[in-house]
């Protein structure tokens, strides 16, 4: 009986060892396949980066061509201006000649009238004297003949002056028409130049947001802020240098408090004109400490998406996002998220949208002060007793603490990759809201399983399909929130806080529980709605798959 047991145990052991070998071989084959797939992905990434560099080179060439065309247009305009001024000079000379001829004609007419008057007086005297004195009559006749010759000469001169005046008028008419056409052409060219300059200025202003940036100078190892008026003077000069770095734009000479200083934007130095004392200067963009993009690059951001995406490589942060995705929720779709895996995570560094968001926060503070509103922070309810999003709010603030006075929260927004690009470029947009159970606005959630419902391009609800999903982790200023007790479908305006004053709440919070007119009678997930798109900033874009 003992030998049979030992034989059975030996067979079982052999079978287990064989199964273990097969399992190891299978695992090794899968690992090799995974490594081959990783190599292929790396090659694709290299190809994509090469394509992006090619696109950037083409864009740089187009910018250079545009600059050359503008210089050529300026040269043509200067040439035309010189020609036009020469034509104006000729017309002025013709006008002067015409005025001179007119004066000569008037003088001739006056001389003729004077001569005629004196001749008639002399003739009457001669005719009276002819009766008594023939000699005087002959003299008088000779005098009359002389005067008649002078009259004929004066009349001939007058006729010549009239003919010349007529010819000048005939010659001046086409020149006047030509001058008019030249003036019209000059106005058209100036309008075209102004339009191109306005377009260039618009592009420059769209790509170089300076609001919020400030200058500092170094004193004994510490940085001090420059006065606001000096900021106003330095920023345009620095933006001009960034737009076109030349020896002319590199230096700026500014006067402050009676002291003249020269600023070198290449060396980032300040030089006192009198003492020649040098100080280091720098520009601070006023963005979260966790951002990596330099201030100069932030000020030059334009309509390119790639610089706005900064790949996040912090393993701790990626692990927290994985926890948020797979966290168990009491909602009906919590089990789906157990299969979610983070593919990539990008930090969004969009200076224009960030400054708009900060400006909206300041506007909220002013409104709260005007209406004497005390903000009560909303509590996050994810349906989990150990909520990752609630416990790790400060992990996603990019180094700038959340503002409690406007109840800033880190919340989730599910969308597709194409929509995410639009949000990264221009911020959130409440006009794209489709299924608005609590009114028009931008919707956020505290649980990933709720945001997951809006991430599939092929299906309208949460699903298991293998499409890549996109989750946006956003800073949201809830401010003074309205707590919904019923649905608000087709409502475009936020709930009114005070009927007499007509002011409205800053956001809507929907907590899990019974909700009037809800299709299912109650709300499962906690949701947040903002009606002003400026009250949210997309901090991170996460791609994941099921």
C-alpha cells in the first residue's frame, strides 16, 4: 500500500514538473513576442518623430518665405512712394506755372485797361487841338499809331497767354486723372500692407501670450520683481526679440526713476548706463512649478499641438492614475474598469488656456466679494471608502496648490482622442455638450468608471471593446456650487442664486441618491457641471485601453 502511494506521488510530481516546464516555455514565448512588439512600437515612434521634424522644417521654410515676401512688398511700396512723391512734385510745379501765367494775364489786362483809359483821354485832347494846330494833329496821329501797335502787341500777348493757359489745362487734366489713379492705387496698396501687418500682428499676439509674465532682477543671490511699468515696457521689446532675434532687437534701452538701463535679451543682463553695473534678469511666466516648458517657449506658443503635450514619466504619478482607473466603485460599471491599463500620460502646458483659467478664478473671487459669498467646499464621493482621487488631489496640481477659496478640485473628464486635442488647444467648450441631464455645461466626475462611459468612439456607453480611451485629469473651480435635487434638461442658464440680484451659482454638484425626474429614479455617480468653460483647465491627458 505504501509503494503504490509513493508511485502515485512520483507520477504527480513528474506531471507537475512537466507542466511547469511547459508553462515556462509558454511564458518565454509570450515574453519574446512582447519584446518584438515593443521594438516595433519604438520604430514607429522614431518614424513619427522624424515625420514631425520634417513638418517643423517645412513650417520654418514657409515662415522664411513669408518674411522674404514681406520685405519685397516693403521695397515695392517704398519705390512706389518715391515715384508718387515725384509725380506730386511735378503737379505742384505745373500748378505754380499755371498760377504764374494767370498772374501775367491779369497784369496784361490791367495794363491794357490802363492804356485804354489814358489813350482815350489823350485822343479827346488831340481831337480838340487838331482844329487849331495841324502839327499837333500829326504828332498826335503818330502817337496814336504807336499806341495802336502797342495795343496789338498787348492783344497778341494776351491771346498767346490764353492759348498757353488752355494748353496747360488740357495737359493738366490727364495728369490729374493719373494722379487720382495713383492715389487710389496707393490707398489700395496701403490697405493690403495694413491687412498683412494686422494679420502678422494677430498671429504674433496669438502665439505670444504675455499676460501674467513678469520680469525679475537678481540682487545678492535673490530675485526681486521689477515695477509694473517696467514690465509693460520690457515685455513688448522681449516679444519682438523672440519673434525676430537680431542685433537691433537684442537690446532695449529703458529709463526707470531717472536711471537709464540697457537690457540684453541674449545674455539676460541689465546694465546701468552710468555705472556700467550688471545684473542678471529673468522672465517668470507665472505657471505651475511642475511645468517644464521655458518661459520664452510659453510666450511663443502658437497653433501647434505637439509642444503642449509633455510626456509624464513619474512612475509614482502613473501608478496613482492606474489606481484611479481600476479603483472599485459601487456603481454598476465598476467591474469594467478592473481591465483598464494606462498606455501613456501627458502633462498639458498651454500658457494661453492657463492664463484664461487664472483670470476666471480672479473673476470668481471678485464676484464672491461683491455678493458677500462664503464658499463651502464640496466633498468628493466616488462610491469607494478609499478614494484615490480624493486622497491624491495634491498629486495632480503640477506644483501649484489648489485654491480653497474657489473650491478647486482635481476631477475627471472622459472623451475621445480627437476631442482631447481640441480641449488641449482651446480649453473645454460647453457648446459640445450633448446628453445634458443637468443643463448645458462641461461635465466632470470623481469616479473613472463614470468618465469611461464617454470615451469610446464606436459605442455610446461603457463597453469592453479594444478602442483606446482618453481620460482628462482637470483642475476645476467649483466656486459656490448648487446641489441638484432634480434633473435640469434643456436648461442653458445656471441656477439662480438670488432672484433680486439675478446672480447665478458657479457650478452644479450632483451627489449619488434620489433625483426627481431621473430616468432611473436616482443618481449613481457623483457629477460636477460648470457653465463657464474658463473654470476648468486640462492638467493631464491619459490614454488607456481595456
